[in-house]
């Protein structure tokens, strides 16, 4: 009888151990500036493209990973979501005014910066309470892909804070309106 009980306990431990082997590894807690720039982000689904910012002479293309693509209107983006935003300067004429193409849209010039926004449990835990954006953290890169060591992540957080009801994501409504 004891051998049967011991055998059942050992079998249960083996099954539990094997099931843990297939579980995804825990995600390391990261802070602002620690998210890498995903090499393949341009193959990801588009969140929004060619966002026209004539006021600051900029065009923005925003990509989202497959996890973020699973989001549905009215809900937060799932854990594991990542966004990458490219900020392009615009071509200027001799007078310094933005050039527009035949379609009436600004014309891209140079990739000026790339920003990454990612979400996982416990990320950004060390951020002061007034600047917390849920589990989102940020990284900033130069147009060359090099980490921008001078980035001020409190600026990212301050700009995203008003969008708490949209999971801190700019253009949340615009994105979901476009995918209908």
C-alpha cells in the first residue's frame, strides 16, 4: 500500500515537473531604457502608419507585435504587448516649409528616432507612483538604432499618463476605428 502511495506521489511530481518545463519562463522585470529594439519590428502588424505631425515637422509609423494585435476595443492591451514608433523628419523646401507629395501628405526625409513601449508584469516597478503607466516601460533609440543614452523617460511617462483609460496608449481610439 505504501509503495502504491509513494509511486502515485512520484508520478504526480514527475507530471507536475514536466508541465512546468513547458510553461513559459518568467519575464524579467525591466526598467525604462532596457527594452531592446526588435530587429524584425517592420514585419509586425501596423498599429498606424504615416501619422502626419506637420506641427513638429514629423511623420510617425507605429508597429505592434502579435501579442498587442490581440487587443480588443475597450480592453487593455495584453501583457507581452510591444509597440515600436519610428519618428521621421520631413523634407523641407528652401524656405524651411514641409514638402507634401501629390497625395497631400508630408514627405519622409530621415529616420530621426525610434521608440519602444513594452508591457509585462512588474515592469517599471521602480518608477515613482505619480509616473507609473501600468506595467509599461519605454526605450529610446537614435535613428541609427543606437540606444539614446540621453533619453528622458519621465517625458514619455508624463505624455502617456493622461491616457490611463486607454491603457496609456496614444491613438488607441484611432487604431480601433481603423481596424473596424
